């Protein structure tokens, strides 16, 4: 109950949890066999496969399975020392097939007549538990095995690797009744003679004759004793250091670790709730040195009634924080330790239970008076930003530009007590009793007046020599005091907006002119103003587009900060313009005037910054005419029924048949249409040349028998951008041809299936659970599984085709006759099959001109390795940013293609899923649905006597509560293993992320890309919420038509920022950012970034760095690590 002691034990309990679960599973199996010998050979019902229980009136020769009480319901047991013979030198021999012995130690209610109570009644009545009772096993061959109850689960002992032959089992025995039974791997049971020792002073142990591989289970019943009805209340007292911030809700472990200050002598009292009745009087703690055990009070003989506990809170301390729990007199938990709120000078406790002990850890919190005073100043027009404090307030006797108090402006303090709003006051605005938030900080938020920009802020304590600048974005800034108590003062200077002007002068250069790359050469050669060209300026106010008139475009409202200028390069002109820019500013002489200088204009885009108010920025912009372009179309034919949207589909590799004789028509902007057939001049291709820059439409005259036409890709000298693949679906493609461009397109045709036949796609999944629970616990099987398809020929099942799944876990069979089919898997035993088509007899059905989808799941009791698969490539979470294309007209080409939508993204899954027809696993066959046993689908040979539901008694890693989808019968529901929750939503307040989470996986070493701009993906091979390990998630930086994806601002996170993830258990899991890094995309992801971790970690991934045109992706990944 002492939180300090529990804090030390807590990591050990977590690390040993799997050992405990495995041993408990073995105990449960042995107990079940002992309780019901008939269950050793399970009987299956005709429809459900459930094991039948014996009739109620069956004779009971052995004890029935006891009802195991939870650890929080102990019964008192007398203290006694076991009587064992002296130890001998161990002589251990490793048996060929070792046996095991499990002991279930149970305490009976006081007064139970063990001598005359039948075993079945003892199993139900004796539910008390006690840990720490010693047992030892002495094989006749030598050696000794020693364990205490609790080492193998609550009130239990387990001896593994026991040698065969004679052995004696010793344990606490006075007044005990002991029953044992052995169970061999051949399914045979042999009860030992019942051994009972009633009120004997000595007990020489139980003699056992252990067979090879035998599993022996013993029930060890001992009498309990009466306890008094009075309770005990113990209060341990400590104080927290000055400035300590209590979490919300209070954290018992953090307070036990950090609050060990001396609290002095403190007065406590305990009363019966409501007044009247019991009064425990006043008791004063001895003072101690900060160790709670040395500064405690104890109230004995307290009645078992609801209680009030009072404290006389010492001076200079605030409301205390108390954690209380209830134990029995043996130290077993009855009620867990939890926080009790301070209410009107007391805490309120429910009746603790007769004979129990209330343990409270009590902490006093010092009162600290922290203050912050803000002085708000209005600055004159022309005041410059980014200057020092002396500039704004005046140095020495000089007056500064900000001498007038700015009153009545809304302003708020946000601290650990919430928000306190007011308006700025004369002689400063002050807040007292400032309480730091969970990050040890507080915030000031100013509502910036109209006509003003971000303020300049300077803050410091009264002990500081000089106030220091503090960054204030949007009128908000954060202070994190180094010490407490503190007295802070801040000066806030609001600077009036002074917008700047940006002017672009656009010039047209002669066609094919060779111009030296200097401003003077271009000024002399390019003298014709170029009208009708669109430019887009983007600053903190957002993007604004303007078309040149008289060769000029001008923006007069440009804000200070970063600016981007992007030209929509007109058709026929080179996309790399020559740009010359210079600027000047109105200032006090400290800002330089920059003469016109060439600047880099990549794909018609330049970047610059306005650093001074009222800046005048001027650019001369030159484009050169490039001449005509051409288009080449390669025509490819794909396999029948080919799906370009399938995972791992690669039309470049899959569609390799060049096809001649296909007609294409090119619709020109002006003049007659052009027409050509593939093979006329180029094998499997058509060519259109001499094309003036402009918009074109290309249409294929689709041959008969083609089910689908798609353009996989178009790449040219000026259209080397990445875009959705396929680029378009259908026989027509709209494109813009730039001057001098040479475009090559790969155009695919997919022949239709023979309408008289059908096809079937089989997908293979491997699950981490011994029975199917949810798709979340299963992954694509990449190693190739071999399946045989059998068809019904009217008299029997005949093999039709055999094939092996690909690395994507799929195989498709085509040209199948309509009819009924079954599948058989080689070297595999399905635990579940899902399909979308069944016939009347519940067989797989293939219909004419249609497809049948089948998913086969194999289950395993082997948990995945920590961290799951180690990816070799990051997910693709970004697309080419707007304005960086080599062809300014490329955007319209891709826009016409359109986004492909969610219909093609069949691999995606969210936690809530619709039910599908399934095949349930029964002994010897696979059956559709529940209770539909008319026909078998694929025979499965199970070993004789094997249970209908294979696997251990523990599901890993999922539980039915955590991952919906499992509906096993009550008789076969496995015990839930400890596992984390599946992520459902993620919230990152500081970058305004509030998104749902989809479930993806890593296939072939590649992390699947999130579905869309607003989707955050969780990779299910990685850890779950609450588990030790690394949770991997990814989201898009940007997306097609969406310039800012869900993780667009991920790079802005800093150490200490908060991330919250909600799990399917309804709980919120909080993570704190530890680091943010940029990792190279071309390198394999490092294990220390996305591999397994020893703590509870969360890693977020998106694109970062610069767009690499050659690699067609961003050159870095932004990776954020957060921890709990």
C-alpha cells in the first residue's frame, strides 16, 4: 500500500507478466482436466463444436474445478511454519520428457469442516488466497525444488521440469485437506489416493509416483480463522518542495518520488461520517525527516463505518493531497490505492471492511505567491521591429518611440488554474497567485489591436539585470520560470503595420535568342512587355494572384516575413526564367538598399523575405520562347482483368505486350485533327510532332474486347513531375504541351474477362492470436502460400488449379467455369476464411463475368517480435508542391486526370468494420457461418483428441474488448492477455491536429502510404497504446489538390509539446515530444528512429526537406519522437 514501495515493485510486475500468464494458462488447463475427467476427450456438438459438460447428477470421485477468487478477496489464514525434513545435496537429472506439478493453495472460511466436506463443495467455498506460503518438492533421485505461493500467480505454485519416479511434496499442512491428480500427454488420468491431514501436528508430505511427461495438479485446502470487526487507519505524512506542481489528476508515483520534505508534527483526527458516533480523538505525527514511514499516526479499534479524516493544515500550506487504499491484515489488497479529494477540510472514506487496514499517504503543498505584471505600450508609426529594449523605451534620457501606455486591450493569463482574462490597466496589469501548468510554465495572450502586428516583448524577474526578448506569435508568449517563488515583469510593445510593395515587370525575349546571363544583357535584348501572364504572391496573409497588364503586376499590401512569388509560365516558353530583384526600405538609415541582383528561379518560383516595414521590392522577369513540342504514345496490353489499383501492382512490369493497330486522334487547339495508328512508324507507338504550345486532347479508338483503358504516366522534358498513378482512366487524356517539350506517355489496355467465365482472388493473412479475433491482429503473409482450387464436377471435388501467393499475399485465378468451389491450403491450417460470394450449399461460388474474393487467415500462438517488421523504406507522405513543376502547365494536365478516390484503396481498414461472410473452424472441416454444417469446404485433419479451437488459453496481443470482431462462445472464450489499445484518434493541439487513425501495415519492407490528406496511419506491427515499445504513425505533408496535409506543421513541434492519442478502450494516452529530426529519405530508416524501444514511445513520420525532382519525392523525412 505504500506508494513508494509499490513504485519500486511496479516495473518488476510488468516485466514478469508474460511468465505469469503462461504459467496461469498451464494451471487453468490442468485444473480444467482435474475438474472434469470427461473433458479430456472433448465431445463436439453437431453444429457448434462446444465441449459437453457432464450431467448434474454425475458421481464426483474427484474435486470439481474450484472457483478462483480474484486477489482482492482474501480470507484470513493462520500463520504456521511448514514441517519439512532437512535439505540434502541436490543431484539433478534432466528427464527426457519432464513432468510438471501445480499446486492451488486455497483458504476456507473459518469453521469449515474439512474432514466431512466433499471436494466439490470445498472447490466452490474455499476461495481465499495467500501468497508467500513455502512448498518444496523432493525427488527420490535427489535434489530439491522450492517455491512460494504467488511465484506462479496468486496463491499458486508451479514446479516445471520435474524428474520422473518417486517424489515427496511438502507444504503447510496443519488441518489441511489435499487432493491430487495426474494427467498424461496421452490423455490418461490417474487420481492419487486422497490425502487428508486433519489437526495433525506433523505431516510427512505427499508421496507421488511421477510418470514421464505427466501433469499433476494438487488442491491444498486450509482452514481460515475469525477476525475482529474493528479496522485500523494508518496515515503517513510528507511535504512537497516549494514550487512543486501537482498534476491533474494527482500522480501518486511522482509525489512519492519528489515529495519527501519534512512536514513537521501534524495533527490528525478520525470521526464517523456525519458526526456523532466514533471519535478517534486528536493524534499528532512525530515530525520525522520527510520519510513518510517515520512521520505517521495510527488509529486502532476503529469501527467499520464510513469515516471522515481531518488534518489541521499547517500554516503556509495549501489543501493536502491524499491517497488511500485498503488491505487485509495479511497485506493483501482489498481496495486499490487511489486519490481522495479534499472536501471542506476532510477526506471521506467508505466503510473499509471488517478487520481491514486503511493505509493513507498524505502530502502537504506549500503556498507560493507568484506574480506577473505586464506593461503595455503603443508605438508610433514607423517604429521598427526586431530592435533591442533601449530602442523602444529610450536609452538614458532619450525618449523612445513607445512612450504611451496602451490601455483597454484584452489580455489573459493562462496558468495551472486556467484562464484569467482582463484588459490592460494604467501602471501595469498584475496577476497574483500564478500557478505553473503541467509544463512548468504560464502564458500571456494579448488580443492584437487592428492595425498592429506581432508585438515585441521583453520579460525578466526583479532579480534580473535586464529584461530579455521573448518571442510572441499571434500575441501569445510563454514564460517558464527557472525558480519559484517569482515576480515577473514584461513590457509589450505593439508596432503599427506598415505594408510593403512588391512589383514584377514581365519581359518577353526573342525566340531562340542566345542571351548572356547578366541583367544588362537581358535588359538590352528583351524589350517587349509581356501581358496576360499570371503571378501568385504568397505571404502570411495567404496567396494572391494577379495577371500582368502593360507588362506589370504589383501588390501594395505585402506583410513582413517570408514571401513566395510563382509564375504560371505560359505555353511555349522555357520554365526557367531569368529574374533580377532589388529592394529598398523607409528606415532610419540602418537598413541597406540592395541593388538589382539575379536570383534563383526554380520552375518559375522565387523565395525572399521582407524584413523592414514599407519595403519596396522590384523584380524584372524574363522568359524565352522555346518553340514547338511533340508527343509519343506507347501502347501496352495488360493481362485479362488486370487491376492497376491493387497493392504492389506495377503496370511497367506487368503490362509488357506492345500492341499495334490501335488508332489515336489528337485534337489540336487550331486546325484539323491528327490521326495515327500504333505501328505505323514506331512499333507499338504513335508520334505527333511539330505541336505549337497549348492545350490538346488525345483520344484512343478503343478496340473490341477491352474492359479498361488507363494512362499510366506521361513524362517529358518539362513534365517530369510525380502525380497519381495511373494518371487517368478512360480513352481520352487532356494535356498542355509546353514549348520545346517532348512528352512520352505509356497508355495501357486491359482486355475483358471472357463473359462466360469468372475469376477468384485469394488473399493470405497470418494472425498473432491462437484464434481469430480481428483483422487488426493479422498481417499480409509475404512468404508465399500454396493453394489448390477444387471444383464440383457433379459427383465429387476435382482439382482445378494450384498456385502460390505473391509477396503481396495474393493470387488470382481467371477463366473459371461458373459453379461451386472449395480451396485447400498446403502446409497450413486456416482458422478463418472470409468471402463475398457463397452458393446455396455454403460453398465458394464463381459466377459468370464476376469475381469472387476469398481471404484465408492462419492463427498462431507465437507472439510477434517486439517492434514487428523493420521497414526498409518510409511511407510516401508528400507530393510535388504547387509551383515547382518543370512545366507551369503541368498542373492542368494532372488536374484533368483527377484524384482516384477511396474506391481504389481496398487495403485500408479502420477499427469499425462491417461484417463479412466467414468460415468458422470446426474439428475436421471448415464451415461457413455459425451452426451451418451441411457441407465441408476444405477438409482439415486434426490429431485425435485435439480441441476444436486450437491454441493456448491466452490471446496475444489483442483482446476482444480492445479489438472488436470476435464473438466466440462463452465456453471457448480464451483468457485475455495483457496488451495495449488500438489507436483511434490523435490530437496535437499546438499544430491543430485532430484526426482519425486508419490501420495499415508494412508489406515487402515498405510502409503503406496513408490513404488521403487528412488520414493518419498506424502501422499495426508496431506497439499499441500502453505497451512498451514504439508506436509508428504517418501522415501526409501535402496531397493532390491539398497543399497542407494533416502533418503539414509536424516540423514545428518542439521538445515538451503534448500529443494525445485515444485508444479503442476509451482512454487518452498522453505523450511528450522528446526530439524532432530530419532523416534522409534515400537511406533506410534507422532502427533507433523507428525500431523497438524499451519505453512507451510514439514516432510520427511525414515528408520534409526539399522536393527532389529526379527522385520524385522529398529528400528528407520529418520524424518526431514522443514518450510517455
